[in-house]
């Protein structure tokens, strides 16, 4: 199910503004990769290029290649809609559909494109996905309640359940815990640990401990100054990045001297 | 009302200190709020008081000698609801479509231009719409009406014979539809634009196409707004006087056929047309029909409220 991502010479633009410059890296399947770096260095911008969500913004475009198991996401004739079904995404702020019940939220992606699904299959899938997101026990008695009736942490796990219900190859998470309390954060971190068995996971985080706890590899981004594009400074095993980085800027950042 | 500068201590007066600005504001808001109720009550009292004589009068004193008050009002009530529903049925899907186009499909420039044009439509006086209905629309659709009765006449809606002038309840409903289109479009456009980007991106990230995103995030989120817009439009269609009075040549019939020359009139149009020649208890009769229209509008609005509140938990407002 999970796949390798290879990014080659990627430049990312908002109209005339180049937000991210010349990023190349390889993300292994069934691993957790963390993106760290100061605010505004283009972490969100970059992660959104991995499922072509970047181009949803008017004027935004990408140069370069993103290969998922060798296939270029930006190749001619590739439908971004199909890319997004393979590469799921969890956002910074929990965003379950407020007009749908908890169960319908989980099924939202599955029902797209008029795919028919029988009632019993749907029930099974809802249970499996919510189990997978460690949410089943908390919501199994109120599946028909609106998604917005849950707490922030539960909503975020509901969004994860919604993302894994379509069985993507990769799951992208952009600061999934930054709007959550510490207990909910731990719940999500445990979940990431479990999800990594089946999925390739990429996570943006501002929290150094979180990066060191959950990730196998870490990529450090930064910008030279405002108005300049963000660049990838160092990409290595998480243990190396946090204990023995080869670039001074990385060391300063992870040790809290900068950022 | 709750503005407190500092928490009062025991020694201070128990009444919270209120700033002058807050007091003035809360008082004027209260007055403005009450004024609405007072005006509404005044209208209702006037309508009821002036209607009573008609309700107890001998129907033989009425123009046209109907069997009873209700026999007089019923065709008008029917005509009012029928023409307004037809107008809503035609205008609402169009309004939603235009609003979606403006909010989610059109390039920025075009969207702005379209927005202005729609708002301009709202500023055209209803007499002008009436003139347009008689002078342009009715002759233009008449051949179509004839064709419909000849080919689809077996559908009760299109039962023959077709009106020779084209001035039928369907024409009136089309004019009404055009009149209520701007306000409904404007409201739908506003609520569609307010759909949180968060939810639109959630749908897109799941692999929704643009249209699926709209069905998943935009329309459900905008539902209360759509209902409100529809009700505003319906309210205007129910009460519209000039355009209908000009287009329709009324008859006291109850018929669903929309292409014939005998059409039910509406309450408002009937009042406008009959008032100049009314005397004595007939004036009260017309006012009583006005009371009926008032009640119908109240009921329609309550239904809309109920529709909106029924799924309040799922509205996205929390
Ligand atoms: N929608 C947008 N339009 C234009 N510029 C944007 C947009 N979103 C982000 N940017 C710019 O791109 C740069 C990177 O932002 P972002 O990816 O959000 O950084 P991060 O997630 O690392 O904090 C910033 O300079 C930001 O101002
Ligand atoms: Mg960000």
C-alpha cells in the first residue's frame, strides 16, 4: 500500500513569488518523515505540493518533479483529483464537515465519484477506519451526531479516520497537533506510530520533541530572510539531526538558539 | 448590558457600573427592536379591525356576489400561492446556479461584473417589469404556449386552449421569477462565498472534483442561507402587486392550467385593481384579503424557520 516519494529539483511559486526553492529528497515507504523549520519557511507550501493541493490556490504553480513509486505526479495527463485520492491529507485545524454526521464524515471520501457502497460494507468501513484512528470506542454510540460535536482532538482523529478510509498510499499531516491539548497530542502521536506500519507518513511540526518522538527522518527547512524562498538545509535520520547535525543552522535551530 | 469596568467590591453599589456609551447603545438597540414589534402589531390590529365587518357581512353585498367570504378569497389565495411557487420553482435553481458560478467558477473580473448586473436588476421598479411582461415577454412566449398545448396538452399543466395574448399565469410567474432572482442570487452568493476554505480544502484533499466539493462543502454549508434567500424571494413574489396586475387578466377560477386565458388573480393584484371602484363593505372585503395574505406570509416564514432549525446541529454554526 505505501509508496516511496522522490522529489526532484522542486520550485514552488505563488504567482511571481517563489516560496520554496530547489528541494530534492526521497521519502521511504512505511516511514515517518518530519519537516521542521521556522514559520514562513515554506513547510506547508512544500507538503501541499505532494498531493497537488498547492495549485488549488489561484496563481500557484510548481516546477520540478514529484515521483510516487516512479510516476511523476506533475506529468502530462495526470489528474490532480486522482493524485489526492492516493495521497491523503490532514490539516492544521481539524476540519470535519459540520453538516455531516460522524459516520458520513468517515465515508465522505469513499462516496466520491458516485462509488456505490452497501450499507453493511459502509458500516464495516466506518468501524475499521475509526478503530484505525483510535476513535471508535469514544464515538461508537453517536455515529449519527454531527462531526462538530466532538472535541478538537477527537475531530482531528476523525479527520485521520476520514483520510485512511480511502486507503491512500501516503498521508500528509500539516501541524496536526498544533491546535490540540497535550493529551490529544499524545493520542495522535501514538496513532502515527501505528499508522506507519501501513502508510508513508509526512508530518510538519513545530514541536521538536514531537519530531524526535515520532519520526524516522527529519528535514530542516529555513529561509535566508523575508521575501526569500525557503530551502531544504539538511535531511537525515532524525537521531542524526537532533544529536549530530552536519549544518550549523540545523544545530542552532534544534537546540533552540534560533527560530 | 454586561459591560463592567472592574469587578465591584462589597463596599461599592451592587449595580455594575455602565459606561454612558454602552447605556445609550443598549437603549437605542432596545428601542429599534421594539419599534419593529410595534409596527407589526399596528399593522395587524389595523388589518383585523378593518376586516371584521367583511367577515360578518352578508356575501350578497360583495361585488360579484360570491357564496361566502371564503368563496371570494380562495381563488385569490390559490392564485397567489400558485404564481409565487411557480416563480420560486423557476428562479431558485437559476439563482443557485448563478451564485455558484459567481462564487466558485467565474474569473474574478467577470464575477464582479456579474454581481453588479444582478444588483442592478434588483433596482428596476416593478412597473417596468410589468411593462416588459406585457410588451415583450407575453408576445414572445405565446407561440411556445400554443406549441405546448398542441404537443404536451395531455399534461394538465399545459391543458389547451392556449391564451391568444400570452398573458397567462405562467407569464406572470416568469416576470415574478425575474424580479425575485436578484435578491436570491445575492444572498446565495454571499453565503457561498463564506464557505470556510478549511472545508473546501477538506473536500478537495479527499479527491473531490470541483462539483463534488460544492456538493460536499458549499451547498450543505449554505443551506440555511439558500432557504432564507428563497423565503425572501417567495415573500416578494407573494406580495408583488404591479407586475401581476399588469400582466394578468383575472378571473375567479382555481386551475392548475398555466397556459389558458382564464387565470386566477393574486391577492395583492386584486386589491390594487379593485380598490379604486370599491365602496362600503367591499373595502373591508379587500382589507380582509390583505389579512389573509399577511397570515400566509407569516406561515411561510415559520415553515422556513422550522426547516432551518430542524438540522441546526449540522449547520456548521458551532
Ligand atoms: N496563499 C498564499 N499566497 C501567497 N503567498 C503565500 C500563501 N501561503 C503562504 N504564502 C507565503 O509562502 C511562504 C511560506 O509559507 P508557509 O508554507 O505557510 O510556511 P510555513 O508553513 O513553513 O510556516 C511565506 O512567505 C508565506 O507568506
Ligand atoms: Mg504552516
